[in-house]
C-alpha cells in the first residue's frame, strides 16, 4: 500500500453494523509512501494508522488519476 499526503484513507467496518471510517492522510511516516500514516478522520480525530486489508487509499477527487491523458478542452 502506498499513499501521498492529501489522499483519503477509507477503512471498512470489520463487523456487521460497524461504520466505515474515512479521513485525510496528513503525513506519511514510512519510506516511499508506505505506512504508517497520520490521518485526520472526518470526525476530527487524528491517529497514526497502520492500515490492514480492510483499508483502501483513495486519491482526492480533484487529483487527475490518469496523468498521461490529454488535457480537457
């Protein structure tokens, strides 16, 4: 798993009824974008996260996900 500052971390609930948690990665502590990540969760809580298999890194909506694509216009 690799991430950059500004990416979103989405941690899926592990049990039925558990809510998903989402937050912004505000610091990458590992080399080359690897965990752990300092995350500011949407509820305001900040924590150091070592994501497991229930987590997904999502780029922010305003980041171009296909850098080799031609410009719009």
